[in-house]
C-alpha cells in the first residue's frame, strides 16, 4: 500500500505518541553508548526520511539497559521498517511496542497496514478494530477494511465498509469505484454499470478510470456496456492511445473488424506504430485494398513486407507477391517458415515451379511439410497436364 509509505505521516504518528520532544545539539554529540541519544537520533532520521539510517542508529541501543524506553524503541523501529517496505519486520516491531506498553491507538493503524500488505486479512481486521476511532480518520484504512473482508469472502461486511467510507469521506470516490468492481465480480452488472456511470460523472474521472471500468466490463463479456463507456471516453480523451486500443479490442471481441480497424486507423494519426495493426484488422475484415494502402506507410520493414505478402496473396496478385523474393531474403524474413511457404505458394501460382520447389526444400515443420508435399503434387500435375492449371 502506498499509504504506509507516507513518511511524513509516519512522523506525525511519532509526534502523537510523544516520542520525539525537542532534540538538542547534545543528542548529536553525546557519548555513543547513551541509549536515549541513539533513539533520539533515530527519531530525527525518521523525520528526514532516512529509514535505513534510523535502523542503524537503533542498532546501537542497549536493550538490556533498564532505562531504555522499549516502547519508543520498537515503535520507531517498526515505522522505519515500514518505510523500507519490510512489512514482516515492521509487524514484529509494532507488536513488540504494544507488548511493552504502547497504548496509543494510532499504532494499530500501521499494524493493520502491515498485516494487509502481508495478506493476513483477519489480523488486519483485528488491528483496525483495536484502532478504534483512529480508523475512521483514515480513508485508506477503511479501504483496507473493505478489501480485507472481500478477500475473506465476507461480502456484506466488505460492502458495509465501503458504505461507511462513503459516509465519512463523501468526496473520496475510491469507495464508490471499488463497489463498482465488487458488483461486477458478483455478477450484478446492471447495478455496476449504473453505479459506474454515476462514479464517472461525479468524480471527474480520468482516462485511466474509464479504461479500468471499460476493461472490467469487457472481461466480464458485457461488451455493449463496455463500448458505451469507452466511446464516451474516446470523445473526452481523443488523444489517449489506451482508450482507443481498448475500444478497438472490445469491438474485435465482437467480431466487428471494420469498427476495430477504423478506431486504430484514427489513433495511428497520433501514433504511426498502430498503422500495422489497423492494416491487419482491415485485412481480416476482407478490405484488402484499404489494408494495402495503410501498409505502404508502415516504417518497420519486416512487419510491412510480411503483411504485404499476405495481403497480395489474399488479392490473388501472385506475380507481385512472387516478386517480393529478394526483399524477403534481404530482411531475413525467409527464416520464418510460414513466410517461406507463402512465397513458395506465390511462385507456384505464378508458374515458377523450380523456384517454388527450392523454397519447399527448406520446410521442416510437420504441417508446412505436408502442405509443401501437396504443392509438389500439384506442380507435377501442372507439368503433365497444363490444361488443369489454367
């Protein structure tokens, strides 16, 4: 969770716990064996965001000294470990702080975040409960509460936690957004769509929000609703490539190749690298001349030539396809056996049988070898009975 990486917030908790006080110059110059000074130094390091240095300072603390403030020591150590994303160590330190008498409920906020990061959801819920009113002051903690219940398959409790979050933080739309995805996972698509539209309107949603919701609907095979939402996104964010690509793929899921190709063609005006995919979709839609036109502008020569070969074969322009032999050889595309067979077929269809046979000799895959054998048989027929190949 990003929230428990908020170093300044961690420092505020330290202040709330009354652990810092005023650091005098003597804290820096006192004898290194003085445990209080090392704890004080660690607190300053935490304040400045130097979590590794804070831990280094704490290593010099004498834990056997009866004067050592163990509550403060383990609290600072736990927060330092959180800053370094070592959640397992953070959890152990925070638990020790509580064991030695830490009573400030704020400690449970960070303990809950540690347990959630470790995917120990029951423990996270338990820590949230012990945080008391502190939990209601932190929107991220209520989000953790909902997600923990959801992972524990306690659906009603998860929804209730989201409702609680919406009530306490009416301008924080993470709760409504999460509820949309919960509804979809539950198969409540109509409710999800209605709530999702409300979320997109009220929250002044970003392109990423539209993409997230549209893709979730797409993966749920709710294609019409996904397209409706993504078409709105396309109007609001006409330059967003991900919106265009997702909308195109959603049309493609429905077998609407022309619509998918057109959207990518428009997006290619901003990003020419999409032109190859747009041309391929037009080819699959059977619009070969349109595909050939787009193919002309593709900058990647390997992609361009391989696609061009397939389009020419689809148009039965075998002479043009056969004449690509030198270009295919120069770009190394003949190492691709599918390309080599396609060229052999073009040469065969152009009655260049010796050249076709030469390429067939290089085929080794079982399926292409079988096709090559059939092509050789047809060549023999054409030699013996040319009238059958007219």
